[in-house]
C-alpha cells in the first residue's frame, strides 16, 4: 500500500503551525470581509481512489497558481449536500462574518489535538474523583476499625492506633498506585480495575502481616481484620458508584471518545451499531474510512475517504481515536505508518482483533522474531478457580437466605392469600452438562398457565426459542409486581445452596429450548446456570435472542470472580430500574 504525501502535507509534518493564505473575492471598498472558513488545502489521494466515495462537504480552496488538480472535486461537493448524512464540516464552515479574518491569516494549531485535550480533561477529573473516593474509603475504614476495637475511648494504649488510622488512607493510595489501579487503560469499563483493587488489598493485608511478624509488632488482630477488609470493600463500592455515574453521563452523550472507524462496509456497520447500543463503552463513531472499491452508500456515517485519508479524517471529524477493523488491505506496515501519522496529535490507535468475545485476561502478546503473536488461553471451566466459585456461591446463598428471610416470608403470604395454588412454582430446567433439575420460583402465574400456553403462542414478542409477552394474561396481579423487581426468583437461592445453580451464570433454559439449540449455543451448558448474569443486567427480555446468546457465551468464555462481583453489583441497579422485566 503506497502513501501519497503532497508538498503541503509534508510541510505540515515538519512545521509547528501552517499559515494558509486567506482567499478573498473582489468586492467594493464599503463591503466588509466575509468569513471564508478554514481554508484547507485540497486533499490529494492515491491514484487508486474510487471517486464514488462521497467526500466531506467543505469549501475547497483554489489550487495554487499554475497547478493542476489531479482529481476532480468529490462528488458530494459537486451537488447539494445532504445534511442528514454528513454534518462533519459544520464546525469548519460558517456563513457569518468574521471581522478578525482580514486582520490575520488563519493558522491551524499543531501538537496536542483539541479533541484529545477535551478527553484528557474529563479523564483527569474522573481520576481525581477516584483518588478522593479512595481517601474517603481509607478514612472511614480506619475510623471503623478503631471504633470496633476500642470504641470511643482514647487512652495511652490506643493512641498509636489513631496514628495508624490516620496513615491508612495514605498507605491505601500508595498500594493502589503500585497496583496500577489509577492507570486510565484499566478504568471506565471492564473488570481490570476491580481486579487490581482486590490484588492491592490482598497485598496490603499480606504486607501488614509480614511487617508485624518481622518487627514483632503487637497489632490488635481485631483492628486489622476490621479496618483492612472494610477499606477494600469501600473502595470497590465507591468506584462502582463512580463508574455508574460515568455510564449515565455517557448515556446522555457526555464523556465520549470521538472515533473514526477504518475497515470494510459490513464491519463498519456492525461495530457502529454495537457501539450505539452499548453507550457505556464511551465510543461515539463520528466517521469512517473505507477501501477504494467501496461506494459507502450503505454506511450511515460520514465517509471521509479511503485508508490513505485517515489522518486528515481525524482532523476534519475532530476525533481522538481511530479503530482499525480486521481487513487484508491493512497489513502490519500500513498500520505502523498510520500510527506514525497519529502519534503527532496523540490520537489513540485501536486495532480490533478478529477474535470474538475474548477478554484481555485470556490474551498475551508474545514476540517471535520481531512479530507479535497473540496467545489465547483456554477458558477456566475446571480447576481451583471453579472450586472457589462453588464455595463463594454456597456461602453467599446461605447468607442471602438469612438476610432475605423476612422478604421471603412476606412474599409467600402475598402469593398464598391473593390467588389459588401453591406458593412455589417448580419447573424442570437444564443445568451444567445437560443435567436436568427442578428450579424453584415464587408462583407469579395462575395455576392453568401451562395449559393456556398453546393458545397464546402466536402472540410471542421474542425472537428465537424464548416465549415472552409483555402483558401476559396468565400473570397474576401480585406476580406482575414480583416480576418487576425479580422477587419471584429469590427461592432459586435454594438451588444455589444445593449446588444445582450459581449466583452468576447463563439463564437456566427449558428442555424444549435446549432441543432447539444450535451447536454454538450449547456452549452455554458448559457452566452452571445462574440467578443473574450478563443477559439479565443488560436488558433481560428486551434483548434479542442473538444478543442474549452472545452475552451468555461471553460470560462462559471469560468467567472470573471479579466479573461475578461486577455483575452482582449491576444486578442491584437493574432490579431497581426494572427494565425488561416482564
């Protein structure tokens, strides 16, 4: 792949600023100057460029005297622009008068990109919020540990613990910094941030034990067992709250990265739809660059040219991130040249892998004679990690049964007194490795619900093998309330306690659903079904069958204890929001 760099672009790479002449039409002496907007030099493309790709709608500066344009104007610039399709140039062109245009020529700032500066500002504010929340967690944990061990009395013996409590927030910040829990690459989405907090907390406990033993310090164990776990748990909860606040801001269109997608049409369309649907990732696709042979008519995005025009597209679209999708035209050398062009303005370059739903913890880059090889680990479906998950599930189920005992009793009385039939509903479901078991739920339908299923099947609102109706006439009035807040699923804690289910996992399917599974979908049966999971916290019944399967398979392939913790925390907000619950 060759790269055509004109003289004007070569100068731009070596000069800190580029002064462009202001082109003014001749007019009378009394007429004030009219703003011509930023006078971009005409882009020159490689000879292989297809003119069918609509270029950005922008006023073109006249070519230098004596020069001949190699290509004609882009087709989008020859006629009337469609503002609904491409609004990328609205920031670069204004019909209003600018009195300062006649006084000085237009200069384009170089160096740090403007969009990147905006992104760094909100990222900096977020990191400062994390530091403040961690300090609050450390202060609260130190005060809680002191209060649990010594109460309100300050004596000569416990004055040293006041000093330890005062130093705990500082030590906590240092441990989290060493664990790289403030690096921006691990923040905003994913479980890496929580994993690093947990590792840092474990290291802090181990370090305190080691120092206490080596220096023969007589530390009160009750203080240590109260303060340090409380600090780690408080940090996790506060960071989760801050992340949810960030996701809500992104849902409103704030704190987003502006992304240029580079790849083939179908791949661009797919990634754009997915990023629009999952706004919490913080990636807003503002344009695309397609191969020369593509026409770009199916892409509902501004198309800024071919693969050779990515650097100029970043500037025109005011982007701060470039996502390169997998395509044969962009080999290693082409991506390297693109990285060189983007590093001047510190624009992030993201190369999308052809792997589907593989978490970063399972991938390792290993050099082989200068060639980076991506090694993919197998999912952890067996071994010690699964044993830990079993212990956590059963202990958590027992604790939740004790905590929710009053709620369970109240719901049971409501079900019993408001409709005829048993309190609990038992149904055969399919578990791990295809083993069948009986699931327990509070009865939310009338007793003849199964008999009436045939007459309602034509009203199914869900695609795939699931049967869902938003206003199901078989659901009782109390059942509607139970389903809205997922209280009907609390008896499944008995299934978790008996080892048939897990707290977090794929949705437990019916035998009739499993019989209709494709080969890839059967991968869901490799782990125990769960009371909650990615499918439940991402929209539940509002999701399509294909999306629900994709989320369940993602969990199976990338399971970890930190991911379970994130899903459990997200379950609380999903239950309160009650979206997709019917």
